């Protein structure tokens, strides 16, 4: 079931992407703020990818996959609670952890 874990992690990582135009108009954000949130999403993935290899060796891939799903799943559920640019950037940083799923 590794493919299912991978699918859900990427689903959580990209869940907000098609809605960014609506988020931008709802929160009154500029293009720069939207781009900053996108950069945060990729940054979360890159940093976690670097650490995931080490933790997979120590704890095993199953535990790391579960941790990645939990860490990126909770903020995905809370996406509707975001009401500022900083909140959106933090949310996308944490959900970006889902982008490291292929390492686990």
C-alpha cells in the first residue's frame, strides 16, 4: 500500500493549488504573496526530503510515511481557517512536507 500513501501525500501537498485564484481574491492577496506561499510549499518539501533519508534509515520507511501523512494531513484539513498571507505561507510550508513522500 505504499502507492496509496504516496498518493495521499501528494493529494494533500497539491490540494490548495487549484484554488489559489479564489484564495487570492478572498483574502485580498497580491501575486507576490501567492508566489511566496508557493515557494514555502517547495521549501518544506526540500528540507524534509533531506531529513527523510536519515530518518528512514533509523526508524524505517513505514514510520516515516505515517509521520509525513500525519504532519501534512492535519494542516490540509485546517486550510479553511487561514485568513492572512503569513498563515497561508505557514500552512503551505507544513503541507509541503507531503512532497517528501517519495523519499519514504
